[in-house]
């Protein structure tokens, strides 16, 4: 599938930014230079006229723009002189540049919220406005958080590098979390159409693979890669030709990527044999069970319920309980799912909670209560694809 100019620039931007930060040691300079290069690209190219090698072209122009900015600075210290030397060298992008940037963004000196926000902004190209909506804060508040995080990296002299082996465990949870968020933002975009950022799902898989290669003995790294692969494998069947949602039970499974499913299953097997089960391994096992089922009826729902119960022991999250309720309903009926949802608190603003509740009520022929639940779901923030699906369901119940 050919990419548009905007998609191409967005996809390559994270890699170019990571390279510029390595060369200059400065977030602000790197971001300004990248923006200058993107402006040139938008003036020079179009959807039907892209550079032969977008990454190389963008890197070359961005390096030139960074040099121009450094030369305009009246005072240059030794650090700036070193940056200029790097920018004028023949070095281009390195495969580990984004991994270095990810570990920098996930330094323990930064708050968990700042780590996620800064990583999404720099590596994923997610706008400050989109990140703010995801965190339920104003755009200005989120902008300040991101700026403070960058300032702290500079003032605390946080190194731009992949940590030493003994440092990796302290950073791992944050890095796993950010990579999975990058993947899910692409797999199910929170705004616009749900497939607006599929490029981010590919980036998430690439980063997860790099992390698994860096830490091959860490089962959670293998679990994260398996989870991303098993989930992404179903991407081709998730939408009908008109762009509407096709539920898992109704998908054409011949469209699923069997190579990715096979790799995910093998990774899950290897990870679980280490006997250090973690949240990503369990989620990967659940996703793989969905993906290996030849038909919807052959899905091993009892095993999925057991895995969700294990996951609840590892992670205290009402979101997991909602997902278990959906699985319980497949095993014991919608009344069992509804009763489990009744125990969940704190998810009034999450449309998946209300849509699950509405579906259980619909299957129990409690139409008026189902309509109320669908309306509550539609009051929540969501992407346009989910909204269209829920609107259609509400009309059907009506």
C-alpha cells in the first residue's frame, strides 16, 4: 500500500528526530530542525511525488537545518562544537537511535506520566493535543509537562544511551509500557478513524523486536512482542469495505496474517517456559488463543477466562475485569458477564465498559436498559469508527 506524504513524513520523523538528538544532544534543536525539514518536504513533494528514500532525504535536510541553527547561535560551547562535527560527518541514522531515545524518555528521574507523554510525542509523533485528551488534561497542561521533562533531561544531564545491563531492570517496565502504548495507538487510534495511525502499530512492533533482541532472556520482552504480533495479525479483517467495524467473531480469518500468528505462538511458548509469568506474557497468551482458533466457535474461552483471572492477580486494573467479563459471558452467558461488570468501579468515562454492558443487556432482551447503556457509551470520548458502530447498535436496539 502506498503511503501519503504526511504518513511518510510522520513515520520517518521519529527515527530522524532520534538521530538528531544523538548528534546534537538537544531536544529543542533537534525538534526545530526536524520541523524545518518537514516544511521543506511539504513544499517540495506531494502524495504522488515522494523522494526515492524519504528517510535519507529527511535526515540530510534536517541535519543541514540543525547546522544552520547552530551557526546562528552567537556563543557556542564545546558541546555545540561537537554537535557541529557530528552533523557534518557522514554518519546517518543508526538502528538503535530510537531505542536510545526511548530509554532516555523513560529515565527514572521523570514521572511515569512524563515518560509516556514525552515518548509518544518524540517517538510516535502524537500531537500534544492528542496526548492531553488521552490523559484527560488540557493541551497547555500537557505541553508544560512535556517541556518540563525535556528540561529535566538537559539539567540532570540524563545520558542519551541504552543503559548498561545492570541498569535495564529499573527501566524495563516503563519502556514496555511506552512501546505497547505506541502499538495500541496505531492499532486502535483514540481519535479520528481507528486506523489513522497504523504506521505507529508497525513502529511498536519494530521497537518491541529491538527490545527483545537487546534483552533475549527477559520473558516480558518476548511477551510484549508476541502480544503485538498476535494482535496485529488480525488487522486485515477488522474493517469492512465501507470502513465499519467487523467484530472478532465475524471476521474472515483467512485474511489473518498466519506468519505473525505462528511467530507469536512460538514466542509465548518460549517466554512461559522461563516460568516468570508477567502481564505481557499472559496478555500475549490470550491474544494468541484468539488468533489460533480456526473459527469463533473453536475459541478456548474457558482457558481465556483462566488467563484473565491470572492477569488480575498480576495487575490490579478494572479494565482487565471488564475484559474478563466479556470472556465470562462467552462461557457462562451474558448474565454472568453483567454481574461481574457490576463489581467494576471508576470506568464511567470509558466507552468500552458501557458498550460491554449494553451488549450483555441486549443479549438478555433488556432493550430499554441496553439503550441507556449505549447512550452512556456515546457520551464518552472515542474515535469516529467506534462512535459509528455504537450509534448503529443503538439504532438496532431501538
